[in-house]
């Protein structure tokens, strides 16, 4: 008899836990759910059953696939919903379908070319008889194959930005036959003529080769019709890629609502936030469940998916500190011998790879990947890339001597146990598409990318530790990455397990020799009792740490709802509503520790919108508002050059002329007048000046630090204060309100023949964050940290941990600034200083070279991070 009988499972389960008790009777999975899985499922069923957007955080190894699968299977059985489970890659989709099958959850694998999908499998999904397991690109696509799901399960959501934004991202690479120059010509009026000239050069100066520029949104809007014609013609002439052609379909009629980023090598047209509200295959499902090992804070998930609010189910009790497996972080560039001879780092890394057989290498961009392949892979090693392992990792894991080099891919590759014991992180993972590079490099809005960067580091480091007993060594290379992950605030924002591992790795790298590091690697990879005794140190440290959200996270989370809503309004051409929403964004990004450079971008966008409305309505008040927003953008973006590169002809009537007086100088002179109340009296002034100069000349520590505080008062800082006997505090903090701060680390008693170490440089880098925490507000973007020392040598490891805002200052330079300021004060006092106005003081101080705009550049001559030869 060929008739099919009922399976007897038609009755809807009471909840996902009850469902698994039924499945476990016959499946090949675990006999019962883990306690934390049950906790998450109960929370979802009781509190979030009908919420449209819910995120679940479960670390690697905590059974995330089973939790997501049970949610999908429960909805499928209880309500007959069509459920699609999306993964970043085909390889992960295959792993997922294998797991769901083992758990007894009916599913079909729908990946690859749609024309090759099994009609029967597709029918099982559409009739809600099985869950579809697929990849993001089959939903986020110009012609999505999965366009009728009622519940979307979105795995590895933290890594989905590229997949989600892809349909709206039109990228054109610069090559002989591309449309790069056609688009550049179409947008010439939206760019500074100097930028256009740089981008048209056959061989640009090296300093411009990697710069990312933003085209004026006003200019893009004005040329939108022409730009669309150029791109349509380019598509017809096969001058853009197939991916760009697909993106053009999404962007047609909306090019005037896009951001355009340009570099020498490529250009990118895309909205700031993907307008997923208008993409039915993603927006129409009644529910979306986002699953991730690292959700983080600061609104990152909402910006990735273009959602105004996503509710969170927090990480289960017991997993807030415990991680998956064990990683030994190694920093070769901090060892005593390799830091002194950087040329030997490459051969040392190649030797470590050769000793381990297989290694996975994660890089942020193709250039870094190519450099690593050419200089740090052992001879005659097999080098594999992402496309080689997309369908089967055995291509890599069955090799005995191979390196899997992945570009900007920190998720989607699972290499448990002996499949791989060595991970190499080479380069700071902040070089994704041009928008990301603009936000990080040109705009300097690091805070808005912090969660993304940390997630990539944590996930990348965990590619080869996929269960609780797994272990792998992680080599951390590149000065930017080393400097970033050794920062205490970065470590504090990470999972306590990673925090403890990073701290342990740093302490066992700094000052060690590369030979000692090799011995440590041997002990770790043997993973016997000798290592287990050491491992307890990491466990003990982990239990003491608590995860602390990074500065600015609360403000970024508070602004994201209106950011997404504003971009939805922009996408629809609702300019007035968009401007109102951006005002709310800016309100959320004011005060406290809000990221001001990210606020600078939103101020600039508000200026463009206000000017657009002013041109349409003739309302002069809107023109005045545009000017005010632009001024605010310039102030918030102080220390960056992106606005100066926006001197586009189309904005000539909008952008206000730079102020005649530097706002920092004006603020400093206001501070001088305030400080004069206590300092200007002859007896007080002369006594304090003599005492301070003697301290700056003789350099005893405590008097020297007190002299730095007085120097700040003379410079116009309000307040200028010392460390209050707190070893973690700056020796002096000069606050020029919201224009700039300067913090000091003084090693005045050090001997000239001594050596400045990594610890002192690392401490100096943390001082701005200490001051920001103490004051409860963000440091202005252009704020420096000065490390003053007579030491003639700098230990080579110090360069690797130096942050970009840390500058080396010599004691004689401090004395020179002191003398300039004293001369200016004496000249002002002859004219009754307290009766002078700020403009009067500016003239006096300018004569003596005592304005901040005059002495700050001198103190910023030697950034430690970039000048390894400074002595």
C-alpha cells in the first residue's frame, strides 16, 4: 500500500519546551534541553511571542541553532506559518540543516541557484510543512526567492550588515573599462574641485590613495537624474558589475536620497541606513527573530537591519561570564626582540604557522590579505580563500600545510577541535565598505562602529574554538589592532572571558622574548596539566570582570529609533519630517558622553535638508537653520578634514565661511579672563610663576605636575586640575569646554638615558577616557594626550600600543610654552587684564605666540603611534 498515513503530530504543542520533549523521543539530538535554552524559550514564549522584532543572545556552543529551530517549528505547528531560517553562508546553511534534521525538525535546504531548487522541497516550505534553511541573499535581493515568509530566523545577525545593505549598495571599482570616471564627472559639482583632481590622477600621492571622500548630498540630489542616466547607460554598456546592476534597480528613483563615497580605487552609492521598511520580503513577515553570539549595545543591530526598535532577550544566567573554549592571545610585536626588529615578525609568524600545519588568517581588506600572503606564509604552503571553502571546509581541513586567508570575513567558518588550532588576526577590522571606512577614518566616528569592531574581533578569535573543551592560539598583528585590543575600555566592553584572555595574553607578551612566546605556545597547544595549572589564572580573572558598555552606547541606543525613522522619511522624500526627526537624533546625541563626530555627520545632513527645504519654500529661517547646523557640524567635527573636502561648488551658497577667530582661541581667552580673577594680582602671580618655572626646570614629580596645572590656567583652561592622588588619573587635565581638552602624563623624574616603555604610553592613551568618565561627558574629538619625558629612547613595543591621540613632548618644549604664556600675561596685565575683552586678549596673546592655535601644533609634532624614529 502506497498511501501515506498521518504522522500523529498535528496537535499544536503548548510551547517550544513541550515541543522538544516530543521531538526528543525519536530524534538523534540531546535527550533534553539545557537549562539556559529553556530559560530563553520561556522568556520568548511568555514575553515576546507576538513582538515583531526580537533578538536573542547566545554564545557559541550554547545551542543557538536548537533554540531558533524550536521557535520556528513551534510557530509552524501552532499557527501554520511559513518559516525561513537565514544564515550568512551556504556552508553554515548546510551545517544548520544537518543540526535541525538531527533535532527532528523538518526542514529543506534552499541555497544556490534558484532554478536548481527542488520543486518538492520548495513546496514543503510554501505549504508550511518544513522550515526553509537558506542564506540572507535569497531575501535581500533585487529578485528575492524567499519573498513570502511569515517568520524569519536571522542567524549570526551581528555579521549581517553587508548582506542586508547589499541590495542598496552600488559599488564601482576603478579600472580601464568601468563607469568610475563617468560617475565622477556626473558628480563633479558635488565635490571639492581639489578632490576631483586627486581622484582623476593616474598616480595620486600616497596620502590620498586611501582617503575616502563624501559627495555633497545637495549636489547628489541636484544631479540625481543625470546620475541615473549615466548609471543606466553604464549598465547597458556592461561598464558596471552584475551586482551593481541589481543594486541600481533598488536605487532607481532614489539616488537623490543616497550617500556617495569616493576613494581612488572605487566609489559607493548607498543609503546611510538600509531602508528595509520598503523591502516587502523582510518587512512583511509578522515576526523576525535575530540570533547572535554578541548583540552588544549602542543600536548597532537596529542600524544594520533598518529597524526602529528590536527587543532583547538577555544572555542567560551562567553565560554572562563563561565563554566557549580557550584562546591564548599572543602579541608578537610586543616581545622584546621582535618589537626592536619588526622585520623579523614576518619570518617568526611564518615559523609558527609551519609548526601548526593549518592556520586561518583573518584580514580586514584585500591589501592586507595580499601583504600577509606574500610575507608571512611559509614557502610552498597552500593558500586558500573564501570561495574555495564556501561549500565544503574539507578542502582546507584535509590539508596538512595550508593557510585559509579570509578578507573581511569574521563569521561563517567553524573549525572545531583539531581542524584548526591557530587563528591569525591581521589588521583592525574597520575597513569594510567605503561607508564604514568613511565613518572610521575620515569622520573619526569610532564610537558608532565600536560594537561592530569588537564583535568581529571576538568572533574572529573564536573561529577555531567551537565548544567548551576546544582551544586555539590567536596571533594578533598590526599596530592599529594591537593598540585597540590592549585598551582597557575596549577589553571592559568585551565578554569577561575574552577580557581575561586578552589581558593574560598582553601580560605574557610584553617584555617576553619571541622564544619564550614559542615555549608558551608549545605548553598551550599540548594542553596538558602544565597548561591547566596556568589556565586557572584566566578563570580567576574572568570571575572578577564585569562587562561595561562602551562610552556613548546609551546615547547611541537612544538616538537609533529616530535615525532609522529619519532615513525612512528621507527615502520617501518627506524632507520636513526627516528634518524634525534629525533634530531628535541630535537631541539624543547631545551632552553626556555622546559621540560628537557622529553627531557632526547628522548636523551636516540636517544642514543639507534645511537648505533643500529653504530652496523649495523660500523660507529664510530654514536657510539660517542650515547655516547653524553647518556650524554645529564643523564644531563637532573639529580635528577632522572631511568637511573641508566638501567645498563643493553646489554648497558655495550654503556653507558659512570659516570664522575669523579659532573657536578654541576664543574659548581659551574667555578662560584666561576667568582665571585672572585669582591669578592676576601681582603678589600671587609673580610667586606662582617663579615656583612653577623652577619646577618645570628642575622636574621633581609632584611640583612638576602642579606646575602643569598652573600652565593650563595660564593657557585658559577652565578647569585645569591635577590627579587628586589617583594613579589612574592624568597628571594634569586642561579643559577648554567643548572645543578641546588636553591631558598630561609626566615622567619628569625619568633619566635621559632611560627608555620610555609601553606601559607609560598605554596609560597616557587612557587619560582622555578617564577624564570623560569623571566629567560625565565625551571628550571633544580633537583632544590630545601629551606624554612629557626626558627619556631619549622609546621601547619599540610602545609604538604598537600607542593610540593616535598620544604625543611625545620634551621638557624644554613645555618650558618654551610656559615662557610664551607668561610673556602674554605680563603684556595683558600692563593693560589691566581684567578689563580687556576676549578679542583684545587674542591680539595680545597672538603677538607672543601664546594662543592654543599657535602652541598646540608645536606640542603635536611627534605622535608616538606614527613616528617610530622619534627620540
